C-alpha cells in the first residue's frame, strides 16, 4: 500500500498538495476498514471530512467525526484494535492513543515514518496524525443514509443526510466556544447550495448544549446568525482557514458583508415560506 501512495505522490508538485493527498488517502483507508468490519451499523459519519469525502467539499479536513447511533454491542477499544491491525496489514505502523472524555470517544491515530518515507519530512520521528472522534450521545432528530464512495478506494459510509449535516454545522457555527474558520467555510457552502435545515436536530442539539429550549425557526436563526457575523474577526477566520484551501483566492469572499447579504437573501425566502 505504501508503494501505491508513493506512486500517486510522485505526480503531485508541491509539498502541500502531497501532504493533503496523503492525509486524505489515509482517511479513506480508515473509512474502508470501518466499512469492511461493519461498524457503520453503529456509526454515522458527520462533520467537514464527511462533506469532503461524500460531497466533494472544496476544502481539506483533518478529523474523522462520527455519531454513535446504535450503541448495542459497540466497543470503542475493539474498533481501535481493529484499525491498528488492519493498518499494519496494509504496511502502516501506527500508534493509537485513546483520549476518550465524557461522552466523546476520542483517539489520535499516529502514522509513524510515513512523512519521512515519502519525503515530506526530514525527521524520521515526525508523525502524521488523524483524529477520530465519536459522539456517544448525539442529539435526537437526525436522519441518515448510505453513500458509495469510489475515490482512492471503493467503500460505503453511513452518514447524516444533508439537512442533518447542515443542522450539525449550524449548531457548531453558533455555539462552539471558539471561532473556527472551517465552520464559516462549511456554512457558506451549505447556504450557497440552498440546503434545507433539519430544525428538529438543530433544536435538540441547542437544548443539549445550551440547557434551554431555543425554539429556533428561520426568523430566530437569522437573528442569531447576523449577531454571530457582526461579532467575529474575519482576519482571524481567513488566517485559520487558509491552510485548508487549495485555492487561496477564495479567502477574499470571507468578509462580513458577503455573509450578511447572503443570510439576508436566503433567510428572507425561508421566512416567506414560514409565513404562508
């Protein structure tokens, strides 16, 4: 498998292109292993990497995020053992660190030697990290579906459908305790695609984290989004987002005025529908 990676990397020009390809190759290999061992009967793929893998979101992503939708007979330690064994069979030596906290199962999968062997690092000790997280107590209201993926590997993933993925992103966008540039990129992607919102999931998620019923509809959501846009520092957003974009020219659109105009336009149409 490493030889296949090296052949594909040889066709790329810059170190950034090679690093991003390598990370995505390894992410997809992990997803294929999860699929082959039938873990998608327990898990739903969510987050930015899900958007990238399933819907070709045009930004790179670091983590593999899942929600635990069927808890019976799921064992996180066994999943980690399976990943380590299968990755070794594919020629990759890894350290897997269990960092589970509260209701989130977490792990860092550390690929040893691969950066040095592919010429991406001069240091043999440097590792490529992929973070894997599973929300063991996801809020109610989600809907799931299955998609077949055929990029570097052929595999299938169980995942939230788009309105549920948008609801999850809106929750992170509004209530995350820190500003994350990738949230803004994904929010813009959903909004320009005119994606429907799963309000049942959004309200359940907000109640879970904010400890109160917000009863969000298009009008209330629009108010919260405008407030959020007016509070943030877009210089910080652009700086944080830049490493994840293949086309850095896209950064020019990350300005408050563009977001405010788009929110006004898209949510005015939604409010008109609610009023009828």
